[in-house]
């Protein structure tokens, strides 16, 4: 354990990093525009090029290179960055956020409508975007990338133009990954901490005797009451504000364990259980699942026998279901419908089983309480995030496999990631149970339910990486 002096020195160095970000906001904005240019190039140019042929490689074909950058490197490590750095990606690098704020700066500035503030949008947007991405094969084809990512960016700019002023309205309420980023950033080892006593003193003393300059918090975080990192975009603009906000280290368990009960809600629970551990699993599973093939074959035979052959037609447009005849990759109406049904069924089964187990765990700790259930469910954030990371990294490995890169190490790394995530989730769950009772027997009883939930989540990745391959 470090001494208080060392701890204070470490906090001071980190606070200076936050202050540097505050002073160099213009440089951060310039970096954002560089990322915007790279992002625009990678989603627009490949969509205008012919699809790669059989002889194409990552190093000589822009479409394959862009696919590898987006789905093999960019998105998996953006998710990882949320756990390691908080939402620095959102505040410093995200092209969509930068464009949304730019449009808002020059827009109408209308009041944010009530429908947009609905708490269910992070879950619904994540689910719809994930399913639609599979319908059009967004991981494989550049036109689908332009449609999904480009469409999201365009929507962010339109929302920014219409509502707010210098704000990231889209990011706050409608971004499809806002909820996921919010969950994962709760595990980050540092955050911008608000000293409430210093904030109160600033009402009379100001900032070092000077007038307090208002801060534009683009993601609409109420700074005085900011407790964690879930909503903060880590842009550094508020560092030093009222001499009360500074970048600080914290325990990776703090936000889940200490703040989780007050911050938890049903939509977060839905996103964890039915989103990350449901819809996402179904989206990664279906293409490798022999069950999907067996069900499709059975239904195709039934449709032929009953003269519903139109379901076997492959005339759906590419922006509805995958349609690339030159690549021998075409979805029939049956394929597309079954894909959606498979993902939804997977989400329903996994989500409901996990909900039952977490409800049982919360009930062991005492009389049923929804807040306790939502709080305990947050302990599954590490395993939920690790699963999505592993699912996205499967694209990385498939592209490397096509280039004949040795991948003997992949299984070991996957097992290590799952082991770390399971241990982290179990540690969080144990800490959370301690918030409700000191009776070891009750805590162990709750942990049995949590361990069963972790086993259920692990079963999905065992099937995908090992079970289906047999």
C-alpha cells in the first residue's frame, strides 16, 4: 500500500493532467477534426470502390484495410478504453460527438423535447442498431458501414442543429452506444472529482479571488452534483472550475459499489442483461450457430410444403437485408426474418435466465428490493463488456486468419479475458453484497446466484468459440 504522501503526489500529477487538458482545449478540438477526417475517409471512400476480390489483402486493398481498422481495432479498443480511461474517447476523439457539437453551435438552439429525455433510449438504440447491423452485414460490407455509421453521424448532426446550443444532445440521449459507454466507464480507475465544500466556498471567494467563468459542459452533466464517470466525457473543460473539480484516482469498484444503488435503474439492468448479455450475444452467435442452420432448413422445407415459397426469394434490397450476389452473399426473406428472430430469442432466453438468477441473489440478501437488484446487476458489467470485446475481436481474428497469421494464442487470450472478467464481476458482487448485510452466510448465498449467472454468461462464449466449432 502506498503512503499518503505518495498517494497525494499521484493525485497531484493526475490533477495536472486534467489542468493541461483544460488549458489545451483548442489542441484537443484540432485532434477531433483530424479524427473526423480519417473517419469520413474510412466510411465514404471504401463504399465507392468495388468489393475486394479473392486475391485482395489487408495491405493492398483499402476496403479490407478499413474493415480491419473499424471492426478489428477501432471498436474493440474503444470499448477497452472506457474501462481503462473512462469516456476519454467521447470527449477527445469521437468524430460523431465533435460533429454533433459543431452543428449545435450553429443551429437553432431549440429546447430539448420531452420524448428525447426518455430513459429507455440507450437500451432501445443499442438493440435496434445491433440487430440492423446484422441484417445488412455491417462488419463485412462498406455500403452497410456508410449506412449505419454514416446514418448515425448524420442523425447526430441533425439533432445537434435543431436542439441545444454548443451541446452534445445526441450523445447525451440518443447515441446507440451511450448506454454501453456509461456502464463500462464506471469501472475506470479515475474521474473528475467534485469537492463540494470548495464549490460552496466559491460562491463568496470565487476562483482564487477572481470571477467564476461559466463552463460549457457539452454532454449536459450537472457539474456540482457529478459523482462518477458514467456521464462525464472526460474532455477536461471543467478541470479547476471553482477550484472544486480535479482529475483524481479512485478504486475501480467505487462507482459500482458505493454509488451503484443511487445510480442504478431498470434501464441499466435491461441493457446489461438483455442488451450486452442478450442481443449482443445473439448477434455474434447466429452466423456460427448450427442451430440457426437446422432451424432454417426445417422452416425452408415447411414453407415449400405449404407453398409459401416467396419467403425464399432473395429480392430484398441491400439496405434491408444483405444482398451482394457477386459475393455469393444474399439473404432471403427467410434468412433475414430468422436472423432477427434468433437474436431476439437469444436475448429473451439469456436475459430472462440472468434476471431470475440476479433476482434470487438480491432476494437472498433480504426482502425483495428493486434498487438492490439493479445494484447487484451492475456487478456483471465486467463480464458483459468482456463478451462484447471478445465478440468484436472475432472479426479481428477472422481477418488475420484470412492473411494466414498464426492464431494459436487466441484461445489462451480469450480464456484469460474471461477469467479476469469473471473474477472482477465476482469481486464487485461480493463488495455490493457487503453494502446490504454483514452476515457472511447471506452474502455467500447471494454469491452462489451470481456465480450461476456468470456461468450462464460464460456458456455463450464457450458455445461460440469452442462448442459450435466441434
